[in-house]
C-alpha cells in the first residue's frame, strides 16, 4: 500500500498558538485560578480531554464563569466585541488566543461598518468564528454559505463589504464572489480565507485526484475538516472521515493500493501518527517517523496484499441481478450515488432517482439506501442499482393497501391534465378528476399544481408490466368532514373571542383573515387602526399572523366581522384627563379645511382651530398663516371627548398675523391716495361754497342805483380826510 500524507495536515498556526497558550496558562497559575476556555478551544475531543487533565474547562457562556478570580482563554475562532466587554466588566483575567488572521478580519469589519458599509460574511452562520466576526458589526451582517442562499436574498442599494470565514471552501467562495460582483454596483471584496487553509485545500485536492482511498482525520464538527472531506469526495470515489485511529477498518482500507491522508487544522500530530501507525502496522517510534517521512513523498508498501485479504475473508462476495440491498452511501458526485457492496463490488445509482425534476437531492454520505441490483460487471467490480424500482414497488403496495382498506393518503399534484390533475404518491402516479378536487367548481386546475391533497383511492387497476391505473378523490373526504368541521368551528365562535389568524387577501375596504382552514373573517379598514388610514396594506402584510377579536358573526351568511385594533391602544383613552379646557399645548398642523385647520394633538388625536381663532386679522384661509407639519402652541377652548372633538385657539397664545403682500400694500396705498384725493376735492368744494356765501353777503353792501356818484365820491373824500388827520 502506498500512503501519501499531506504536508499541511494538522494544527495550523492559529490553533497551535491557542493550544500552547492554554498549556502555558495552566502552568502559570498552577491551580491559583480557575481556568476556562470560552467555548471548546478546538473541535477535537482528544485535545479537550488533555486540557481538562490540566484543569482547563469549557465555559459555553459568561454565566458559566462563576468565580471572580478566574481566567478565560479566548479560542482561535475569536469572539464578539460584546463578549470582551462583558468579560472585562466581570473582572476576570482574559487571555486572547484569537488567531491573528481572525483578529484582522474583525478589525476590518468594524472599520468598514463604522464607515457606513453593509457587511456580507461568506461562511457558516453557526460557526463560532462567523458569530464572533458578526459581533464586530453589531450582528448586522448578511451571512451566506452557498450560491443558492445568495439568490434567495434581496439586497438594497448601497455600499457593501464582503469577507470570508477563514476555513471556507475557496472554490465556492470564488463562485459567490463572482455572483456579487455582477449583482452589486458598490462592493469591496476582501479575500480572507487563511493561506494555510487554502494551501491545505489545494494539497488535498491534488492528493485526492491521484489515490484510490482518501482518509480525512479530524472532528466531525470541525468546519475546516468537513471542507476537506467535501473536496476529497469531489475527486475520489472512496473517502473516509475518522476522528481517531480506532475508527479505521483495516480490512477495508487494505484493499486499496494507494491511500491519501490529510487532517483538519484542529487535529493534533499525535492523532495523525496513530492513524498512520494503525494503517502501516508500525510498532515503534522510529518506524512512525519513517512512515511520516514516506508519506511526505515516498511510497510505503503494505505487508498484506489485496488478494491475500480476499482469501483471509473466505472468498469473493457475490452480488446477483435482482437482489435488493440496503447499504450506506460512500460517495456522491454530480451524476451518481455510490454504495459499498462488499470487498469486490461498488454499486452506483443515478442521482436523478433521489429527487423529482426541479427538486434538490437530499442524500448524504453515510445514509442507508435500499435499491435493487439491475446489472453486475464482475470484470469491473461494479454493479448498477435502481432505487426507483424498489420505491415504485413499495409505493404501489402502499396505495393498493389504502384502496383495499379505504384509508386516506396524501399526494402531491404534479401536473394539470385535461379533465383533472396528475398526482404523485412517492413514485406512484394517481389521477384525480377535476370534479373530485373540491366541493366547489374548479376553473383553473393549474392552481393545484405543487399542492398536497388528502385523497381516497377510488380505483386501482393493475396492468401489464407492473403498470397500474389509479384514480382518487379529494371531494369525498372534504364532504365527509365539512359538517363536522363546520359544527366544531361555529360552535366555538362567540363575540369578544380573541383568535389568531393569517392575513390571506386584501380588498379596498379591509383584509380577509383565515382563522382556520376554510374559514375567514373580515377586518374592516376602520377596525385596523385608531388612526385614519387609506390602504389596508399600510397596516398589515399578506401572510402575516395577527391576533384579532370577533366583533360579530352570522353562520347562515358565513360572515365574521373582526377587529384588529386594541382598546388599550385607543389614543382617546383617558383624553378627558389629558386634555382639559385652558391647557396650552404644542400641536402639529395636519389638514386645512375651509373653516379652519385640523391639528394633531397626539398620534390619533386631532382637534380643530377655527379660522377666527388663528389671527387677530381677518384672513381668507388658514394656509395664509400656517403650513402642514408646522408645530404651534394652542389653547384648548372647548372639549367633547364623547364625540372625539376638541376645539383650540392659536391667537389666544401666539396669534399668527400675516404680513401684507406687495399687492396688498399697493392696494392700500391706492386706497389712501384715493381717500386723500376725495378729501382734497371735498375741501375745495367747501372752500367754493364758503366763497360763494361771502359773495352773497357782499351783495348786501353794494350801492343801489338810487345813490349818486357824487355821494359816493363825497364819502370817499371824507374818509380820506379823516385818515389824514
């Protein structure tokens, strides 16, 4: 037997560092402090046992650390920022053995998150390393482990940063990276798969492609070990995963001429050596070293050949066509599933037999498979098997028994046909006529495709070559159980009952909620919220599970009225004490009306400010002084809580007197000018009237025709002389 060992097998730097720190800590405190590791230090039971012998125990949470004078070792996987803070608050001694490469990722994630980027972590969401990294961005990261998971998520616009679990499969990471590069406009990639991990995976890939058997040594709960197993399974037909040498079946492995050995990053050297010793039957330490050296490049011959092994086992195992076997899966590739039939034969089954078209194959290495032998090749040591044939026999037998015993079975509708649908019970095909699908007329048969139905087999006719014609009815069962279900449902309904239901559909005036299969009630839009809403979907979502109250019901009309809003959430609750006349409160302008403005006092509570209570001046509309969303102070002037009415006054607290516009100023100036002109005209008119009056008085003093000119002159002369004197 030629044995090839991967040079990179065993502890990586991070794990080795953590283990060394743990043993150093045990020697340092020597029983003075209780020592814990935060979670298992590594995924290897043997190492954990040795640590316990040194007095180092596992704490799965901070609460497990009971002592104040304790020491906690952070394992290579690292922890979240919050764990560090809680440990420091507790006052324990912290030994940080986080792998430096993991620490670098944590700091990188924290930096990018604080810069406003959304974080994507490629890895196993349940792995402690991923959980720890996520804790450095407040557990907000999007975590994906496969390309399929990526395609099932919706991503918002924005800037992203993508990192990877250090032990993630490099090949799968590249696929995910390519997907996001095409999907997102702003994303920065950081290839954070550990170099040691990448090298170990590449080396495993090279060895697995050249050997007959690949042995992967490591813990079954170790992420990086499982990745090595997956890689090996892609390239080698025969792959074993063992945690220790005792699990190896020498009789099985000795039939292979060329064997590869690799180990996960948490597998210690002594376990790898034990595996190698058990394979080559080395008896002393010198031979162990030689075996290791041989595995690093040379070949090691086995003392017992494959033919000798067959003889010792009493001959060759025989497999015959028609045999039904039940064996474990040893390998899966893109086209076939392989099972071990014994020392000489390997059986394979087409992978299509494990899932219907479009469905995902649900099978893994180690699962037992029952199949029939279809063809045997002694020359190649291969046998072709069929799982489908065995499944068909079993499924037909079950359906026939259901027909004979009149017992219901559950089928899945596969396709819509003319006059009905084709359904499957496992591999058995069953026809369900359209008239037997429901108690009501079915217009669109396509709506049943993909759904499961409980049916009663009504016809089972055997044909040639094992073919059968089978018919079934769902309607028979529906009608039989309808009255019983109706009585049970309506007998348990009463006004005020609180029920849990699922939102099934929307109408403009509300939403229908399913209280039980086939029974729905209506939540009117006015019963959805205490605030005014325009669309039911502003409050509820399709498929949402909600708690409702039965307001009224009518069995004859099959109507149920439901309420969703809660009485205790009524914003007018205790309004009489909260809002009293004379109170001055801050309100928000909500809606203008012709006669004033409605303001929001609290969520769901509105009041009216009449247009006359806004300004000391006469205004045409409230919008001349106020704006929607504006916060103002107002005084409560009247309340009618029973009818949910509150009247307020703004002008009594802070009147809003609008500034005159340019047009108003121009109009006022024009009016003033006109007034002035009217006053001037009135003054002129008055002056003329006064002048005319004086003229009238002067007429009385004017000489008449009987007075002579001489007399007048004489009077003038006399007056003149008098003035001279």
